[in-house]
């Protein structure tokens, strides 16, 4: 009886625990938070100084004893203690959004398809230690498909590509389960790295990750644009040691990212080749859904469509698809029980 009452009073929270950004969905309120997955730590004291946007502002600007870092690498936990603090921060912020009763929340967390059992346990334990009452894990492409309301429980094929910061997740979903999935650790962060390497190689210019991401968003593309674009990038000349500004075109940036984009397209092709014919027929009718922040790269949908010969479309609000799906599945838990990988219940207080 007490457990039933406890679960009713509990706050339901969906978390997209991304390599680059974390989003939080609260039952009845929708998405309440979207912040960078960055934590600033004082190495002398071990104290957490800032989390999210405040920590991101510190990247590249801190003294030696303060480190602004990402506790998640390729969508999995690389620093357990810091990840725990970050999840705790999100749960506390969710309560601050106005929920009146402070029972331990039910939390659903999206994880990549390719995680190991050890990596999965790390996410569970971090959530438990952060104060969750029940923890549900859901694979990110499944959550993304639910987020854009694909009929995942029908006997038909649904093809989803979720490109985040650390991983590209490709999955074929039918009857509430993932039939085929591939997880590639090439995504938005790797494209930023490609641009950094390009600037260093072609211009002997050292630029930061934020600069690379900005230029990727402004003029980056996966296929030629109808109108040529140009942008400046500022950094430090590695020869003179002095600040310098250079101008690059969309062709330059496309060439810089070309190898990584080819890897993503190859993974999509491999998944198509392994898809059972009956499901492939459904997918050819419905099309491929491109989701995640990386799915917004200009011309990527067109390139995929040209390469795999299947209509490709960008899903509604692709940046938030995973967290919306995680939250929706938790709100309708009786309907979506089979989509969760595992449920870990923590006994409520006596």
C-alpha cells in the first residue's frame, strides 16, 4: 500500500543524458531544462563549482586547479562521481520547477544501444545515488522514435537515425523492440574535431571546440549548398603565436568533415542491407527519420536519401526527440513496459 502511494506522489522525470547536452522532461510540465553536459570541478578540494551552462562558460577560461569537463564520453559514464552530481542537480532542478511533494522520483534515462553491461550499471548506480526512487533505462533510438510518435508497437518497420554529440545510433524498430541496431562513436563532437584539425592543418591556426561548433552550425553541410557561404574563424597562429582571423567557405568545412560523414552513411547503408525484406518494404513507404542535433546538419538528409535510395526526413524538433520519448513512455508506462531495458527499484524509506 505504501509503495503504491509513494509511486503516485513521486515525480516522474525523463533524462536525455547526452555527451554534449542533457535535457530533462518532467511529467505534466514537459521539457524543463536543456543544458550542456559540462561540470566545473575544483581539483584541489573536489568541489563541484558549476554544472550546465554556467560550467560551459568556463571551458578554456579556468585556472589550472579548476577543470571544466564532460563526465560523459560517447554517451557513457567516464567519471562516475561527477555524473552522479550532475544527475542530482537535474533532479533538484526538476523539484524547483514547482512540484509540491518531495518523494523520490521515478527516472527514465536514455542510453546508447552499444553500451556494455558495466556502462549500463554505471548509469543505474549514478541515478540511484543521485536520489531516484525507480530507474528505467531506454535505448536512445527507441526513445527518439516514441518522441516523434512513430508506431513502434505495430508489426511494421520504423527506421531511426539519432545523431548526438558522442554517438550515432541507427535502429530498425518493430513490435516494440529493436530488430537491428548499430552504434557508431562518430557524431557531432567528431565533426567539431575534424574542423579543428582542418584549421590546424591548412592554416596553422589553433581554434577551440566552441569555435569549431559555431562554424559547423553557420556554414557546415553534408552536401553542396545552393548558395555559397563563408565565415571567419579566429584563433592563435601556431607559427607566430599571435592571434589571427581567417575566412573559410562551406566547401572547406564540408571537405574537413567528409570522412566522418562517410562513416555515418556507411553505417546507415550496412543497417539497410541487414534489414529483413518485409520490414524494408515498410521503411521504403514510411521513410527514414533523422533525429538528434547532428540531424540538423545542412544537406545530411538529402545525402542519405541519395546514398540509400530511401526517402529521408528530419523529425519534428529533432534535438528533443529522445527526452520527449523518454518522458512520454514514463507517462504511459503501462503501454510501453516492453521498451525499457531494465527497471531498478530502490526501496522507499520506512
